[in-house]
């Protein structure tokens, strides 16, 4: 019965892959395709007369993601450590290319057009920063812990990436990168006084960026009092709040959203949670939040286990922790913005929102998590045999 029980176990430590993580990812992708199909019908008809225009693209992106996951899990994790500077350089070049030859959409230049496809380099920059910082922490951990110099060095890279992102402008991705980097440095036991100094400096920069930009200031003011100007600067947020209000406990039913009928802009991307809330209600929202939490928890668990095994999995552990922070913060900001808890930042809901670049970058991160978990299991089995 022991062997038979393990065969059907949901989380069998003897399996070569993390079944709960893979199941959660596939379920979130499936929910995403369903909600994207529902939320994007009016816009698809308006743009091309095809109600399933965005669903077809989302299915195409999901197939690419599955192929990437299947390929990347077979690559030894040392491959990424050896090429971390190349990955960082390619990401930097892509961000520069956006400013030179990028495509403007809704007033922002964030995309590179490759034939019929638009690529958003900022989505891949998040992963590049995580891989770079993880390798830096492996090589210079004592310097990071003991000296301010070691703490500041990676911030130089962060500053360069942040400037390129702000020129697009893309404050949302900038904030994600800052939070991920600070979180990873905290996990590496950097001194608290360094964090206090950097946080104060960052807050000063953020306040300056908001005060000097009428667009950002309008977003902040609209967030603080959305009903003061419901048809102006707060239009998107108030329409989202109406969707949440109409959803109730069980929702209006799949496909029955009113807000998606050209009332709520970006309904299938940044504000997909509002449509999900309107159609599936509190229960549907809770299920998605729980699944996203499980995804983050699994990533943290994989990273913690890898770090506990020390060399040669320290790099892999830091990457997993960085990915977990990324997923958690982006999920929190997306849901917070849709529900009026946080200012609108233009960040997608991981594995659910429409968008090829976001979906593919997150799928690559998931593949890395699966590979880290696989290599961790191998080391654990080898250690157990030695004992």
C-alpha cells in the first residue's frame, strides 16, 4: 500500500518534479484563458469583428509557454549562472532598443514590434535582474553583509535599469524590480541600517516622480478619492469598483459582465480581476487569490530548501526567492489596484491576465522553479544515500 499510495500522492517527495506547483500553474493558465475569452469579446469585435481575437492569441501564448517549460526544465541550472552577465546585457540592450525603435501604445513606448508580435522587454528585465543579483549574492555575500560598498554595487545596476524603464515610462515595472532587489538583499542578511538609508532615498525619489508628473499625480489623487472625479482621472478605478460591487458572493455568471462592454478600459489585461469578480463573485476571486498564494508559497519553499542545502544550490535558492517576491508583489499590486487598495500601476495578474510577454516571462520563471526543485531533490536523495 505504501508504494501504491505514493503513486497517487499529490506531493510525493520521490517524484522528479513538483506536482502541486505544476498543477497550480496549469489551473491558473486555464482560468486565465476562460476569463480573457469572456472579458475581451467586446474589444475583439470592435477591433476586428472577431470576438475571440484575444483568446486565440492567449492560447497561442500558452502553447509557447508550455513548450518553453518543457524545454527549460531540462537545462542544468549552472547554465544560467555562467550566462548571467550575458542575460543582463541582452536585457539592457532590449530596453535601450525600446527607446530608439519602440512602438508607442497608449502614450508609452514599452514594446518592440517583431512582425505581428509586440515584445515588452521590461517583463524579461525582471527575471534578468533576479538572475544577476542571485549570482552577485553568491559571489559577494560577505561583502554585501559586511560593507556598504557591497550593498551599493548592485544598486548601480538597478539605477541604470530604473532610468531606462522610467523613460518609457513604466513606473510599475520599476517598482517591481526595486522591491525584488531589496527583498533579495534582505534575505542575504544585509545590514538593516543600509536598508533604512536606501528606503528613505527611494521614497524621496518616488515622491519626486509623482509630484513632477501630472499623469502620476492624477493617478495618486484619483486613488485617494476615486469618487471625486468618477468620469475623469478616476474613471478606470470607479468602473472597476462597480464591477466588484456587482459581483457579490457568486457573481453575475460567466459571460454576464456589464463593465467589459467598453466601460472598463484594459478589462482583459490589468483589470481582469474586476471582470472575474463581476462574473464569478467573491468565491471566484478567493479561489484565484488562493491559487496565486500557493504559487508564491511553493516558490518560497523551493528557494528556502535550496538555500538550506548550501553549495551548489545557493544561486538557485536566491533565484527562487527572487521569483517568489516578484510573483507576490505583482499579484498584490494588480489585485490592490483593481479593488482600490493600491494606485493603478499597469501590472498584470501572473498567469491570468492577457499578454504574451508577461505570460512567457512568468512561464520561464516557473520552469526555473521546477528545475531548481528537481536539482534540490537530487541533492537530497544523494545526501540521504551517503548517510
